[in-house]
């Protein structure tokens, strides 16, 4: 039940963050409202007030319905991860459609009423730009600690049963921090004042200091990661150290990004990196005249970078993103559907086949065959595979056994453990106790 509560609260948190972002786009900030270049002074027009009110109401209804539907993940069913993923995707797409429709209306209103929104003349402060570039953390400064982390993990934990978990988890977190910090460093220099010293100070605050904060988090969690790996290796079946590490890392990144967004919202530039026109929308940025691939999303001033869909490389990246989302959907469906495995018992081999995993045991190599009375009472962790309500399969590590291939019907407590002379382990059972015990007797 703990998993269901974690999923529920994390889902509510994600929905809340997305709703906060959606509501923010309805407020005029700097020069934008609903992703549209919109000058101040017209936000109190009756038409605009009515449009924003209706849009906010639709978003609130969507949020309320999503929160109610999120209660489904508290149910103990095999398809809760599918529900979890689809609720996020459906909310995101639905909110974008609502905002996109409102955006088209506000742009038509701007056109019908001849509301001018030409961008200011581009202004640059070359001195500030050079000084900021010198102070940015270079890419090699991000890469070197990552290389050291990988080398030390291999050196000290390569024989641990959790080695691949450490590599995937810790290195993935480091890479995500590197990308976040590096993208923050690529943010364009802005002119906030005609005074170069003031510009330097404000750009240091909005770029350099935030990047330095991300770098400090990066180094701190690399060190903390080794501490977590050390204590987890003492008892790999206690998930508290790794779970605490993930929670602390997530909170640190959220607080750092929140600080960055707060700074960005409170600073107003007198220059603009936009060409005249409206090129932002809920899906990102589209400007054929702009040669940049990565563009700061100034329409919402949250510091995020977005792709320029007008470029071929931008189209490819968007297509790959869509393919990834669809692939995850099919993967979730495949993991959630009821399934079983086949056991092929020949005089020389024992072969167990599932749609993803296959295990072949040469009977001459079998060292031990044992019947586990209650597999549900053993401590174990999933290394690579699926563990749902009615079945578990894939690569697991079970206390007292070690790393093993698992094919288990969770409703049946009995399980057969086979250990080979080359230290390969297989744990499996059949849907019923009777079938499992019968196969065990025949196998012996």
C-alpha cells in the first residue's frame, strides 16, 4: 500500500505544479499573456477579462477532475502505473489544448483591434556579455566529476549485487543535473539597465549564481551518492537510504529551480531576443527567421528552454519526443496486461519463457533444488523487471539467494529455487501450490 500512497501524492504534486504553470500564463507578465506578445493597458478590457475567466474555469475543472481520477492509483491493481502515466499525459495535452484555443482568440482580438506589440529595438551590453561568459561554469567542469563518479563506482562497487542500480540511478541523476545547469548557463544575456555594472550584477544573479547553486547540488549529491551506495551495499534489501537520496535530490532541484524562476519573474529586461511577432505557443516555439535550436521560453518567464520547431533539427527532436511518449505508453500497456510464462521441461534443459525474458537451465549444471514455503515473506528488490499485484518477473535480488531470474505468480506462496554450479539462480512457480509442489517433486 505504501507504493500506492507514494504514487498518489507524487501525482497530485505533479498536477499541482502543472496547474500552477497553466494559471501563470493567464496573467500578463512583462509583455506576454497566453503565450502572446500583449502590451500592458489592455488586460482590463471586458473581452480579455471574460476570456481569461472562462479559460481559468476550464483549467480548474480539468484539475479537479484529474485529482479525483488520481485516487484510482490508490487501488491495488496491476495497471496503476498505466493510469499514473496517462493522467499526466492527458492533463498536459488537455491543458495545452485549452490554452491554445484561448491563445487563438486573444491573437484574433489583438488583430481586430489593431493592438501593436512590436518588440523593442534589440539592445546589447557587450561588456556585460563578455564578463558573464567568463564566469559561466564550463562544460568540462561538469564532465570531470561525472567521470570520477563512474570510475569510483566501478572501482568500489563492481562486485555488489546493486552495482547496475547504483550506476543507472546515481549517474542518471548526475547527468540530469549537468543538463539543467548547462542549459541555465546557455541563457542569453539580458539588458536590464543602461548601466553596465547594474547589468552585470543582475545577470550574475539570474545566471551565474543559479548555475553555481546547481553545481553545488551536483557535487554534493555525487558525494552523498557514495555514502548511500556504501550503506546500501551493507544491506541491499533496505531501500530507505536510496529512497531518502531520491527525495532529497528532488527537493534540492525543485528549490533551486523555484529560486531561479522567482528571480526571473522579478527582473524586466529592456531588450528582447524575439523578432516582431508571436512565435510561442503551448507546444513551444516556431520561428523560421530564428536560427537558434534552443530558445529560452520568455513567454512564461520560467527559465525553461524549448526547441525551435521551424528548424529541421527541432522537428526531429519533437518527433523523437512523440515517439518516446508513444513507446512508453505501449510499454506501460504491455507491463499491465495479465500474462504468464511457459515452462519447457526436457530431459536435458529447463526453459522458462516470458514475452520479454527467457531463462535456460542446463540440468547437468544444477547444484541445488529447493522448495520455498512462502516466497512472499522473503526480502527482495527488483533490479530489472516487473513486480505487480498478481505476478513478478525479471531480474531480482532476494535475500539468502542473491541475484536471480524470477517468474512468480504472487498469489501462490510456494516457489522453486534452482541454483547452478556457475552460481546462476532461478526462482519460479505455477499459479497453484499443487502444480508447484508436483513440478518440484518431479524435478528432484
